[in-house]
C-alpha cells in the first residue's frame, strides 16, 4: 500500500488514518478503496468535510439510524 497518511494500528488489525477517514481507524479494504478512488489527499478530505458540514449541520441532531426520518428527530 502506498499511502503516506496510513499507519498500522495495534488494535484488531485496523490502521490509523492521519486524514481522519473512517473515523481515523480504517480497515485494509477501506484503505485500498480510498487509494483507488484517489481520496487519500488532504484536499479530498477537506472537500468531503465541507459537504458533510452542509448536509449534517452541527446545530442539528443526527439521526440514530438508517431508517429514521428527519421529522421524527
């Protein structure tokens, strides 16, 4: 694997991601997919975070699961 942001974690075979993808603890498959997509750059992570701030504002509660609806929050 050729990603300068990845380091080996001691816990459960996961890795550490300096960019913070997958909560900062991706599995090998997550890392491989990220590198293949070209998302292993600070610019790609910043763009993702910008979109996440727009779609999930900090002042609104997040929904608890995939089947929840916004009007039930």
